[in-house]
């Protein structure tokens, strides 16, 4: 009996050993960096992530004969340090399955005060077989995945889409040079605006995901990507007559290109957005009419054309100089919106992100240089961001009393990558 037991144990051990040899070997690959930003601004600005994520300078605000927004500021912090984990190596029935978790330390702060806490940046599963790939979870929006060669946190926003969002994405390679991507997307951190402020409730009660489709064309060092998406939301759930059934449906399209010429890398992106607020771009919408019987609302979204271009030279040894140029042109809404105001003087039927209804155009010039010492990078950049503000007309576009406001930012970075 003892011999039989020993034989069974030996057989089980051999079976386990054989299975272990045949089983795919999972690989856990941690990555990330410790990053400190040091930033100076010449005037009060609209910015996020403790003012490191920069949008634009605020308009002139006169109090007692002084522009109280003409005040400089300075800050530095390590809260954008990042930690991620790639899990690869698993395969079954020809399907290669991997996953990624990624986090940083933005949460838990009020202004520049508090203790930084972990927040979710990305968490998704990738399933690939043959020429098809599925990506399920939170990751970069397909329209925001191509970022400029610049080290500042906003990565070219609001001159182009910037969003990480829950999604189900499908990619198929049609040939060696052409691939097609489609996705159904939701909102979490980057949301639409409306009567409740910025909120994911508008897509939640709309019960309709954002839909994207696009093509990529690649040949050698040349890449061209085109695509667009449609978003349909319910800005409100109830009206004075009961449930509200009115919707706002918008569309956005983009084109992105990249190439290399010797040591010079060139990237550019053009975007035409209706609203675009959920992309961290400049946008908004308003009510154009209210039905007196049903109390249903008709909406119109602001429109803008925006673009950025970066030049980066990578054949100077440890030195890497780069330059970003950005421009936004606002077109307002296609029809007039209601101009009713409440007791505080705020518009009752207009909702915007990033001052969309009081600016006409915007530019950015952003040169920088990075010195790479192995895994340690030291960066210095200058950013000039100018906005032409004015008084809005009935189409949510600044049209009178136009004037330029410019902020000068000087930013340094110390980053150790592992």
C-alpha cells in the first residue's frame, strides 16, 4: 500500500511538473517614474492637477482700478509620479491576453493642500488573435492616444483631445499598412458639462455610449490617422412636465500625422469639435428653444477648429530640444441660444468649459529642452499662452470688446524613470 501511495505521489508530481512546463509563464513588469514639476506663472490661470495641468490665462478682472488676475504664482510637487504594472505572457487557444494597471497620486488634494493619494489612470485587458485586438477597460480615448513630444502635463490640451475613459475597443489590421479601429466609450474622469456642472450623469441617463471609428495608415516612419466620434447625452432628466426626453448629439473629427526626417521628429493633429468639453477641449452648448407645451429643449453646441504641431530633434546626444505650436479658433453655435439670466447674473441656459463663450481665439508657443542622463531627465520649458477674450453674442462667441491676455509660464522637471 505504501509503495502504491509513493507511486501516486510521484505520478502527481510529474504531472504538475509537466503542466508547469507547458503552462504559459506570466510576466509581471512594473514600470513608472518619480517626477517633480516646478512651475511659475505670470498671471492667474485656469489650470488643474494643482495647477500643473495648464489650460489658459484668466481674463482681466478690474477691482479698484487693478487687474487682480495679474498676479504671479509658483509651485512644485511630486504628485504626478506614476506607478504601473504590465501583466503579459498568458496565451490560450491562440489568444494572447495581457493587462495593465496604472496609477498616480493626484487624488486627495484641495488646491495645493492635502496628502496625495493613489488614483486610477488606466486599467484594461487586451485580447489579441491573428490580426484582431480587443481592449476592454479604462485607457486612452482613441482620439487622444497620439500625444505631442512635450513634457508638460497637459500634453497639448486644449489644442487637441485629452481623455482616458472606460471603453470597449476593437482593432483589426486590414493590411501591413492599414488598420481599422472602433470603440464604444463611457465617461468617468473626463465628462460633459451641463445644468449639474461637469458630470457623468448626462451620459449615464442617456444610456448611449460614445461611438468612435477611425483608420490608421502606416508606411515606414510615416503615420496618418483619421477618425471621428458621436456623443449623445441627456443634459437633464426631468422637466416641469415630468421626464425630459430631449438630447444633445454632437460629433468630433480629427486627423493626426507623424514622420521622421533624419533626427527631426514631426507630429501634428487637427481637430474639429462640436462642444468637445469631455475631451478637455474648449466647448459648451446652450438651449435654442423651449416648447411651451411639452417644455422640451432644443440645443446647439459650440464649434471650434484646433490644432497642435511639435518638432523634436533627437541627434544632439543627451540634449533633446522640442517646440510645440498650438492654435484654437472658435465659431460659436450655428443658431442663437437663449440669453436668460438668473438673479446672480449667470446664464440659465448656457453651459461651457474653459470660458468657451467669452473667447474668440487662442494660441500657444512652447519651446523646451530635456537633458537625459540615463534614466534621469532634467527639463526646462517656456510656455506663452494667449487668449483673445471679449463679450459674447447670442451664438456663444466673443464678438465685441476683444482683447488679448497672455500668460508666461516657466517650468522645470526632474524625472527618474524605472
